[in-house]
């Protein structure tokens, strides 16, 4: 099964994240030429590829397919196997109160390059 996507939305999400087509392809698990064909509309991705696109670009399938205007995702999925350190950090944060989370967020914002 294939899923129609809005090409401009795919391009915009990638550029908003500041990643190249090669980076996006790697995150999605396709070759760079395959990704480029999706972005130019030459090729239509399968529903599984669209799901991977949405996950990699931190958005939703509904946004990429034009069913929603919400571009950024309202949630992030962190797989313990893919990112064990990030999973551990987030797991520890779940129990923190708002004050501690605000302090942690301020600290993290200072770490960004």
C-alpha cells in the first residue's frame, strides 16, 4: 500500500530540522537517491516508509499526507534499543516535579551548541 504525501511538507520538515537529504534518508532507512525521489514526487512511498518519515522528522503521518495542519509532533517516541542513554535520562525525568524539570530544562538549554 502506498501513501500520498505532500512534497512541500516533507521538504519543509527536513529543512526546519536542519538536516540534509542524506541525513533524512539515513534516519528513515532508505538510500539517499530513494529519498530524493520521494521529495521530488517521482516516487510514492509505502505507508511503512511514510511512518518512518514521520518518526524521523518528528511529525505525523497526517501532517505529511495533508490531513492535519499540526507540523510538529505532540510526542516523541524513544526506543530503549535505539537510544538507551536518552531513554534512561527521560525515564529518570518522569518522576521529577515542575520545578526540577524547569531547572533541568534551563541546564540543557545551556548545553546546546
